[in-house]
């Protein structure tokens, strides 16, 4: 049995795929949780817009950890349901509901499920991928920002609980910086082609042209380099450079 097991939600593309490539533990068993199967990794199929998927993920993690005889278990919640960009009251209500399910509720349910399944027999850690949208209000991304703010506040409370109880796992939120993912570049290309605009587009263009964006692999390597976190350190760890107004991500403040 491998000494390390790592779950990464949304490991089929972007930062999630880069995190999977950069796992620093030799011979780790890396499991992708996503709608699409990963070409190389074991995959647990799941659609986070469907609450029934949450139960299947939690049950899978609990079953695996019950039989786990290794040294280390880490769960990285990275998945994002991007959905439609638009103002509250304008976006299709069914689409908004899917964003709330996948981005607001699912992370907290999955995080709680992982914590419940952990055992003092091995080191365990929970990483919640956040964004500067947790603090910087971005037009068109209200649900996304609320989701990230909720994740960070949840991490603050859970870390305090872990300290008081004196038990693991370690828990931390990470803002991965302004990252030129495939999705960001594809969105930028689409808007350039159509001539349409969106909030923050000018800042995104300027940041890309200035070279302020990290590649997914650069961001992933820096994230793993911050783990495990200092137990008395920050609740939210920052990667990369602060890029004001990008509407995508940012870090130190």
C-alpha cells in the first residue's frame, strides 16, 4: 500500500491537474474527483452540482481511509463550477442554484466528510483552494466570491476547533495567485474574438501582458511548498503576486 493517498477535486485541468502532477510524495496514490475521467489517474466520477454526488464522495473517502495503513492522507478541494458570469437577478436562477450547490455547499460538506474519516494513525491534511474574490468584490462573480469567503471563514473556525480538540487533520486555505489556466486563456480568447466585454477584462489583459500571471505548474509547486502549514501560522496562505482588479485571482494584502 502507498504511504500517501491524495484526493484532488477537479484534477482534470488547470490548477487541479497541475497539483496532481506536482504531488511531492514519491509513489503517492493520487485520486481525481471530477465529472471527467483523468487519462492517467484513478477517478471518482462526481458532479458537485448534484448533492447525491457529495454522499458518494464522502463514502468513498471513508471507506478508503478505514482500510488505509499508510503514513499520510491529504484532501485538496480545488474543483470549481464556473457557470455563467453575470449580475445577481440576471443570471438564470437554475444556473445560479447550480453554482451555489457546487461552489458554496459542496466544499463544506466534503471537507467535513474528510475530517470525520481521518484517524490519528496517520497524518492527515485538508487544503481548500480559495481566491482573492473572498475579499475583493468582483462584478459578475457574486456567488464565486461568497463561496470563497465562506471557505476561508470555515477554515478559520475549523482550525480553531482542531487546536482546542488537540487532534488532526491540519486544515488550511490557499489562494493560488493569478494563474493563466486554460480556462482563463480560453475565456480571454473568446471575448477577443466576439468583441464582448466583462468586468475586470482590462485588468486581466494588462496582467497577462505584464507577465504577472503564474502558470498552473508554477502555482502548484508553490502551493505544495507551503504544506503542511505551520500549525500556529496563517489560516489562508498566499501564492504569487497581487493583481488588483483582475476579476480572476490575487494574493497578499
